[in-house]
């Protein structure tokens, strides 16, 4: 059982997590780079400290890094000499995982690290926008590599399933970052390209006048802070690049199909996404019963990755080497 | 003043329009290719007839074709010998305009035709999904060519601004179809390509599990009936084709920027859509006062197209040759 959680960064994600954990009976100690949210945070039962050294001295079971990714190297540099590596496992909520793991390794903290990424967020930011309900029904990716310590993994997994009350899947960094590029980072670039197209058109006022729901939905994410979007894309640049090349080729091939009036090829183009349409139309309804998976001591990382590939989500650990899973996203 | 409106096709668009017009005091006579919505439609005050000939015999001021575009040639063939061309103006709500005008011309009905396209719709279909509120605040494109009779144009424009209570812009077919491809038909293809990419990925279950708001919004339109989407794209094929080639090139250029880490080019990529972000952030707030435009007898089509290009929307006709406009979508 996790007793004390350290939170670095009381923004939207860290603040919401801290408040949720306090509300569910955890002791939470937090540090923020500026103390402005401390008064509100203390009212919510969060213990706030002035330095990262003080946070480390509390010897939290887990320190969850919820700071912006650009601050990660500095935070890790400040933590590396003060953290009690035996007592504390280091984790983070960053939206790209390979980069963070390499920064953690550069700081010499690889041995006590387990990555994490909660699928939760809004377009808002800051502690004032935080909300424990942000995590309602959220799924976390837990990212591991072949060196990840199983006990530390278990501590982070239990934090997520027991203390936060969420579900989880286990991935390697590369799979996580590729999947995140697919469903978020690359689409952000596409959305940005769409508003670039419209803005460059001599008929832009007419096009904007005719725009309805499809345009609004396809371009919503292009309206959010372009600096934040750019940072997100650059942090996962090689995955975004290769997916953009693929998508660009797919669009060009469809333009050729249209040009030739190739009936069969067009049928294929529309059929390719049918597994996703079927998956969405099934909705959250799931008749499958949860079932137990035993986890081997060797190769547990690969086993849990395969479970994620089958669309299984971890509900909770029923024993140190047994996990209850449920099929939730099988296309 | 329009007295009787004929509606062909009681689907989502036609049914909602019929119910709205009845609710605003018009007499509406409707025909549907199958009579299944008639009981409900009659309860709503819509007069339903069994044949297109009966509809034509009512000599409606305007017959609004709200049938699916694939049915257009047959509907026009059935109407051409029964319509009273002196009494009735023919219009339609189709989402592409060049194709419909050419079908109308093929049926020998060009002289009594004025095109229209309301920017309203949902992913639902059928009379059971109809809702007079679907047209709340909607903008219509009215499409004309150099032969369009001004009085017939005025009748359709007044139907839209007075009876339906909406705004309008006046376009030629080519400009309409290019703009509609930009904000709807092409993005539908992009959305379809995105779910094709995900479905083809070996990590599709993981990607689907990680998907959140940005993916949901970017792919919503790909979940609607792919047959309907395909028809819409094929009806505007050459515009969609050329926009897809442009977008594909834009995405490829950005992939190259990412690969090179070209800071300046990336800044340009994110800046290109800034006029649209600024336009959206101004929202519906509009300090400009409505003002009157006089319409010349000669060249009125081009004058009103220029007005649309300046971002002006027609509020209503204050005299047969004077229109009240308001700047609503200037990027």
C-alpha cells in the first residue's frame, strides 16, 4: 500500500491528481516551482514544501513528476542528489515517454524510474482549473523497459488502480510514443495544416462562412495554443514525421483514385477504417467478463504489452503476480 | 411573399425545413419517395401528397428539392412535364451545386432554377431525426449563374431570410463547390484516412485505448455512414482531389521541416493558420453595424459574390434592389 505520494508540479494534471489522492485517503506532499497555488492546495489538504530537497526528505513511496516536460532536465538534476533511491520510486505523467526515460537515465536515476501517462486533460491549465474528477474513468499507460524493477512497477500500478481508482495498460516507450503520435500528435499537425489551407485560400471568407460541424471538429485542436502544440509535436518528432508521410501518401493515393474514378480502390479506402467504426459503435458496452492473468517473473514486460495489444485493460492486481484484466478496446 | 412551399424529400433536412416553415406560418406541401413519415408529418401540419405530379399541381411558389442527390435525375425527369414553370421556382438544398445545375439543365428546367445550400445538418438522418431548430442561426449559400432570373432569385432569398429566418450569401457554383470541398468534403476524406491509418496499425488497440478528445473530434465525421460520405466526395471529386493534393504536399513539407528541425519553417507552419485562430477567437461578437447595399440590374451576381468574399452576410432585402448586409466572417 502506498502511504505518501510526492507531487512535483501543481498544474492541471498534478493538482487534480494531488486533490484526488488526498480525497481518497493518501498523504500528499507537493512542490511547485512557484508557491502561488500553495494557499489553495493547503486548504485541500495537500502538504506543500519550499524545495525539492524537502520533498525528497519526506521519502515518499512515489514521486510523481507532473511538471512541464521542458522543466524535466532541471527537476531531475535537482532531485538526483537528494532522493532516497531505496525508499522512493520516481514516475512522471509526461505525454512522451522515450524522451523522459533518456533524461532520467542522463540524471542517473534510471534504476528507480517507472514511466506513466494518464489519458486525462482539458484545454485549461493551472491549479485553479484542477479537478479530482478529471481522472474519472481515466486510463493510464505505464511504460517500462527490460530493466524496470517489478516491485517498483507494482507500486506505480497499485497507485493507479487502487489509490487513483483508474485502469492501466503496460507499454514500452516506443509503442507508447508511436500510439500517442497516431491519436494525438499527428492529428494536431493535420488540424493545423487544415487551418493553414483555409487561411491561404482567396475564398477564405466564403469557406469560413460555410463551415459547419465537420470543420469545427476537425480544426478545434488547431485553435489551442500553437506553442504548446508545437512543443508536443517536436517532443515526438520522428513518430509524427513518419505518420505524416504515411497519411500524406494515403491522401495522395485517394486523390489518384478520385481522378481515375477507381471504384474498387475507393471502396477499399472507405472500408479500411471499418474496424474503428465497428469498435466505436459497440461503445462502452462490454459483455466480456474480467479475467485473471498470471504474470511470469521473466518477460513480464512483453506479456503485459501483448495483453495491451489484445485490447485488455488492467483493473487491479489481485496478487503480486496476478492481474485482473478486461477486454476494453479490441478492434 | 411566399405562400406555398413544396418540399421534395422528408429526410432530416427536408423534414426539418418543412416543420420550421409550418411553424412560421407557411403552407407546406410535401412528397416523399416512400410514405412512411406521412403520419408524423401530417400531425405536424405538413400536407403530404402521393405523387410529384400532385405536388406540382399545387403550383407552389417554390419547390425545394431535399431529396438525396442520387435521386435528382429521376426527380427532375418526373417534375419536368408537370411543373408550372411560370408559377413555380425550382430550388434545392444539395451540398454540391455545379452538378445539380447541370442536371437541372439536362431536364430543361434551367430557366426556373435557383440553387441553395443551407449550412445545417447532423450525423443523423430521416424525418424522425428532424428538428425545426436545426436551422437556428443557419447560413444559406444561394447559387446563381449569369442566366438566373432576378425575380426568382429574390423569391428564394426572401424564403430564406423571411420565412426560414436565416442569413444568406450569393455564390457561383464553382466558388461554392470549392469552398464546400475546403471546409467539408476534403476534411471528410482526411478524417476517413485517419481511421484507416489507425485500423491498419499493429498497435491499433493501444492507440484506441489512448485516444482522447483530439482523436474523437478529428474522426467524428469518419464514423458517419461511409456511403453518404463517399457520395458527397464523388459529387465534388475534382475540388476534393486538388485540395487533397495541396494538403498532402503541406503535410509532407512539414514532415521535412520536422526531419530537418527547421525552426523557421515550423514557425511558418504554425503561423499560417493564425488568421483563422484570430477570426475564431473574435467569436460571434461583431461591432460592425449592418449596412445597405444597392444592387444593380446588370452584374448583380458578381456584386453579390464580391460581397460574400468581403465576409458580408445578407440579413434581408429591404427593397427589391437593396439588401441589408453585415460583416460576419472576415478573416
